[in-house]
């Protein structure tokens, strides 16, 4: 399966906060589901700039530190449905934008990234999917009565007060 390495916090914003465009300075003919690889590299300055952009342009406050961001692995998948040079998306700032939809976050699987699109072995993809079937969720939590809508991650995420296990709890929409 194809993957694209994306620097943090942009990769996590795609997975949990409605970032629907991936900005690039090159076009792509790729369409369909790809894996999102959270790049290992990210300076404090890059992170601060991204945090400011997410707050001002998109209305999100990142409540997670650079040190706590998942980096150096596959964190989910998303569909690329188009490549555009103009967009009304609040996230569009590039020469080109890969239009994204239907993000599916997973617990990070460490994997080396590459520039551009790259192939990830099927065995890694299968391991990710099998792992997600066992992932903590509202449906399989023994304390399901403690779950509440947290309003973060586009209002679709849930937090378990008891278990504190939800991918959306590190973001807060203004």
C-alpha cells in the first residue's frame, strides 16, 4: 500500500482535526486510500509555526507537546480524492493540495519514512489492521458508561474518563 510521510503536527491534524488538504509543491495522480506516515523530523520552530497556523487559520489549539506527538511511524490512513491548485479549504496554503477525506487513525506502527509516496509491505498493513480490531473503543470498554463526547477532534471523538484512552483528547477546537 502507498504511504506518504507528513511532518507533525500536520499528520495528526489530518487524522483527528479535519485537516482536509495536504499542501505540496508538486502534483500527484494518486487517488484512493493511502497510509499516513508521521515523519520523525520536526523542529521546535516548525512545531510552533504549525501550532500558530492551526490556531489562527483553523481554530484549533494543540494541547499536545512536540515530545508527545507520534513520530516515525504510520498513524492511520486517508483517501486522496483530488489534487487541486485552488481550494476554499481553510487548510490550503500550498501550490498544490491533495484533497483528503475519511481519515482512519490507528495506534502508531513504527516504520521508516521516505520522500514522496512509498510502498509499505502488506505484512505491515495487515498488522496495523489486526491491531485496530483490538483497540480500546467505546463499544469494547468495560467502563462504557464513563464515556462522554469531548468536543475535540471535530466533535466526533470520545474520551473514557476512567481509561483515558481516546485519540481525540489531545486537541481542542476553539
